[in-house]
C-alpha cells in the first residue's frame, strides 16, 4: 500500500481516518509510534514531528480500540548538548506531554528499556526488546527532509532513533548509509508515514529551511515510500545510497513508474543538500560525514566566538580563507586549501595524513575547546 495525501494540519484528521480504515490489522492492537525528534532548540517545524499531527493520529487510532498507544523516543544526549535534549525536556518543548492526558496514550523513554543485540552485514545494533519480542503495530512517523550526510532523511533513516546512543555514534563513524539499510532488515514497520506538510530543504537538518508542501506519504514498504518521497522532492532516489542498498537487501521495492505518474503533478523542487556549508565568501565547513555532536558544538562555538571577536569573524568569512573539517572525512583532499582546522576524533586520519596543525580531538570537543582553537 502506498498513498499520497494532500492536506494541512486542519484537514489531516479525515485523511488519516480514511487511511487507517484500509489497515484492519491495527484494530485491537498495541500501537508503537516512533516520531521524528531532533536535538536543536528552538524547535524547527520541518525537523520535528508536530504534536498536533501526533494528537490527530492518536485520536484516529483510538477509534480502532487499541489496547495501548505507545509514543517512544530516546534522549538526545552524550554530544555536549544543552539540557533540552534529555527525554523529559524533549517531551515538554515539543508539547508531547499533552498527549499523555489520554489514559490510553503512554510516552516511553527508550533509554530505560531492555535491548537485544542484532547483527547484519557486519554491523551491530541494540534494539528495544519491545519491538522484537512483543506483538505491536509499529508506525514509523518521520519528517520529509534533505540531509547533508545521507541526502534525505525519511522513513529508513528515522529508525536510527530506535537503537542505542552508542550505536548511533558508531553508525556515523563507519558507512552510515550502509548501516541505515542494514538496520531496516531488522526493523520492519507496519506503516511508514512521511510528514511533508512542512518539510525541510537545503543543508538539513542543522541548516535546512522550511518548505511547505502539504503532502503526507503513507506506505507499508519503507523503500517504496522513501523512493516516492524523493521523487516528490525532486531528488533522484537512485543517488541515495541507503535507499538503493535497502532495496538490494530485500527490505522493499522501489516505487513503480505507474505510481510516479499518478502523483507527478504533486512534485516539488527542493533545494538539495550540499557538501559545503558556507558563511560569507571565505569561511567553509565540510560536515557531510559528521554526526550532530560535532555540528552542534561547532555551531554553538562559532556563535559565541562571533560575539567575542566580531572583527576576527569578519576577517575569517570575507578575507582570510578558512576551512573546517568535521566527521569521518578521510576521502577529502584539502591540500590546496588554506587555514585548515580538523575537529573531532573522526577527523584524526585526515589531520594525520595532511599534517594539519590545528586539530582538536573529542567526541565531540566542547564548545569552549573549539572557541580556544579558533582564537589561536
């Protein structure tokens, strides 16, 4: 099953009601929902699953007499973030605490649940046992986003939020796209919902921009749903490694030419993600293999550095070429570039191979450590 819904939050309820009626297996089940939450504050509408969307979905599901509706997420901690990324704060700042007023809806902190070890293609994942050992109707609820590391962030990538924090760190350090595909062989949602009512384009998720599409994609096959989403975003899914690999591993099938033709008129042209994040004309960051940890720390450090040293910042962004590498960027060749900085443990190999003098270790380094490096 694959559906494309044209709606906004005000008209969403009737559309979801029609959708859920097509899935008789949801009746009387325990429902497990994995929304899409990021660790940035203030909230970016195109990054996080809207509480209103979740409330409407829970209302429609309740009409099918579920024994329980579980909304599950983990804390986004361990990267030097602010307190807003802990589970309780994530719930409050996203207004999810209002959802638990329904006695049948429960918020589950995945930091506290037992996990089982799963392996595939040489990768190891620690997955909540509730998804492996209990009978649940699993809804994978994500946002429609471009992404600097993986081109897009849709239903397949959203499942990264189910594995342990250590797993998420390791996924970023080695073949992220391959690991997303491998994880999809272990976690098979009963329904994938891609919320594009307000989607994200450009250098997401940290520097993406909101784009309103009023589209929602729903499908039982994650590969089909993601490849259709790519088409509607104006992105070639055949250039997205984790979608191609997931199909090769048997996770699902690509969207058909017939379905693409049927929804052709709804397609938008998203600004794609780029390999470089530019500030001014001379300041460049190469973050495409970095996890949120180093990106967040660098963002915060640069903001504080700019307040302390406005003249130095103007020089760096308009006059003195500056290149900062973060993440596992060993494939880059910075030899013809000036004023190179490498930040984080993942960039150690690049720093060593190119004898980079300004290198800062850490997973990630602290904001103050980065500021000190920039002040040198």
